[in-house]
C-alpha cells in the first residue's frame, strides 16, 4: 500500500467571554503557527484609545509563554491587563502549549500580613470567573473578599478561573479587605493551590471538610508550595463544614493545623445532606451551628456563620446576624455588597451593652491599679466572668472602630 502522508493539525484553544451582556472580560481564540510571527485580529470597545496597548500586551504575553508564531483573535469587552493575560494564558494552555510557563501581571504592593485573629464580620463572595466584580470589591468595605473557585464556577471553567484568580491576587488592590480564596473540594483544590499559594493569599477556605486529615493534606501542600515559591507571609485556613459528618468532627477539624484561624458552616450543603429544607428561622441547623461555635471556642479559633441567601430580605438578614452574634459567631458570609453594612450593624454591640461594658472595664482597671482583687461597680460586686466578657466586648468594639484605641490617644488625626 502507498504510504499515507502525515498531516499536522494546528492546536487551538479558546477562553473568556464576549457579548452584549459581558463587561470587563474578553474572548480569546488562539491557534498555533509554525512560522509567520504573530497574526492578530482585535475587536475592542476601547480600541480607539487602547488598541495598540492591548496589541503590545498580547505580544508580551505570548512571548512570556514562549510563543513566537500564532494566530490570535480577541474580542475585548473592556478587560483590564490582568484579565487579558489570564485569558490568553488559558487559551494557550487549552491548546496544550506552554507547559510550566506563566504570564504574570505586574504585582501591586500588598497590605500588611493578615493577623490570625483579625476582624472577619463580613466576607464578600466574588465568583472566580467574573472579573467585573473584582476591581471595586474593596470599595464596598467588607472585612474580607472571597475569590471563589468552587460553587460559583462551572466545572468546564475551573482552569480558566484559577488563572484569573491568580492574576487578581497579584494585580488587584482590594484595599483593607483580607484576601481569601475558596479552593475546590479535594483533590481538585490541591491543583488550585499550585497557582494560588505563590501569590500570597491571606486565607484559604477549604470546602466540604469532613475530617481532620483533609485539613492536614491542605496544610502540607501549602507549606511545600510556599517554600518553593519563597512565600513568607502567613496563609491561614478556614475549613467549611457542610455535612453531618463534618459537624460531628468539628473540634478535630478545628485543631488539625496551626494555620486554622476560623471554622465556618455551609448551610445549603448541610441541610441537603440532612434532606431537609433550609428555613429563615434556622431551627433545622441550630444544633450544627451551636456545635461549630463550641468547637471553635474550644480550639481558640473564630466561629463564622454561613451566608444569608435572600438578598432582598434585609430585615431578615439583620435578625439572623443579631441572633448569630448572640450565639457566639463573630461574622458571616455575604453574597451581595448590600449585605455588608447590615452585617456590620448586626455584629456590633448595642449602645447600652457597650456602655455597661466600658463601665465594667473602667472599674476593673481601677481595681487593678489599686491592687484590689474585687471589682465593684457602684454597690454591686462584679464577678470575674462578667469582667472577662466585658473586656472581650470592648476589645472587639475597638477593632470595629466603635471605641477609640487608647494606644492611639494623643496621635494627630
């Protein structure tokens, strides 16, 4: 039989989105070439102003990925440079090219490392494959932002979202907000860590944790990757308990790693595991939430509540938050910026509560200064547990900025 000539098929990849309803993103179609340099077609909403800048970035990204010959078509809907780089890299990787190479954007200066016990009243979820939410997230004033790689990202887009979140951690200034990333359920989450950890996130959320061994596995992976990438900033952990088994193992999970700063609960998955409806009153999850709080305090980590899913029900959110604080939680998740201010209000002490606590603390400090072992407030003797509770409440109010920090007294405003 005559020999059949072999034909090579150019490798091709696509990534990103474009269209009338899309903003701050772009769609990239990439195809390899063996010669001819870079052939580029660009359609952009901002081509008149930034067309040449975008073209130059495309060339720079392809060069960083080791590609000198390619055909690339870009439909741009106002994407920022960190998004452009992530989408091109995703398309190239989907074509099976540039293994082991990355096109990282310029890094911003990071805020100070996040303390283990920092204020975490609100944590705003940002879908990891939606760049339009990233840039202004810090302006809404959440205590933390969560770049989510799990439930908000379709399985087919996990690879592209991973690169987008990596670039956002490197290039986006989230202001005073702590930078969290929710990785995927293990074992896929370990792949997420390879891209995420080198960019020094403040905290990793581990979803659907049921055993301490899962936390240990994530801890070991972070330690190994951080060492290879010379990351020296602390990276904390927050396991999410989302099943009956996870709740029963709450204390073992909360004490599985020195990296753990908090534990939290995911009520949608928890109630699904029980096969019951999630209600506004929350009676079906009361045991689980109490168990999380008790385990957290026993382990000396923070207890953080789930999200409140009805964005329109602001009154219900306020009541839930107040009940959550009364139960011992220190914060909760939010799925829309409108919820942030309400959550902060819910987790703040009431004026009369704070006033009484300040009086108790002042009486305690006076007794200490006078060498007295008994604290009196007027005609009443104050028990030690009451003093301890008041001290904690005042300290938390100072973190919130409700009460002035005495260490800053006299400093110029």
